[in-house]
């Protein structure tokens, strides 16, 4: 019974898959398309590595890829990309709300956290962030106590 159940539950995509889908979605939103060369430049990796991953993403159903024509996200690819974008934005908001001011630190920390945070922790951070945004006096009080 457990074997049948585990085959129907899709595992969370790897960090690399999430990074690629996030970058593809960003490129499509910005330029209207995503090409291997653009993904390679954005992720600072070789075009050969991108081509291999794009073929894997196509085989796994996250994108539709046509050589020399580009790619589009499938509904499942778009779902993962949007989930990552939401996670990224919320963690960015959280760090800003708690007083982290250096944008490079925020970016680097979010990149480190966004793929490794559990759903339960993410929900807790989301609830806390929204509460703090609605109640700035709490943050002001915490800053005074430092």
C-alpha cells in the first residue's frame, strides 16, 4: 500500500530544478521568452549544462522545449516557479521587516533559505511577517530594546 501511495505523490523538486524554473519564469515575464543562452547568463553556468537541464525539465513535464525555438512553462512548471517566487518574496519581506537593511545580505540569505525551509516554518514566517507588517509598533519596540 505504501509503495502505491508514494508513487502518486510527487517529490519536491530539487534546488536546481527550482532555480531553473524560477529563472525561466523571470525571463518569460521580463522578455516574453526564455532561451538557453539567457538562462546560462542568469544562472552563471555553461550553456551545455543548461541544455541538459532543459531537456530534463521537458522530460519531467515542467516545460515544453523545442530546440532552437525556446521553451514555455507547463502548468506544473509554472506552479513550482510561482511557489518559489512567493517564497522568495516573503522571505525578503520578512528580513526587511525585522530590520535587515543591506539588500545584498537579504538577497544572499534568501537564496540560502528559500530552498531549504520546511512548509510549516514557511507558514509560521508568513503569519509572523503579515502580523508585523500590520503592527509596526511591535518592530519599533523591538528595535528600541536592542
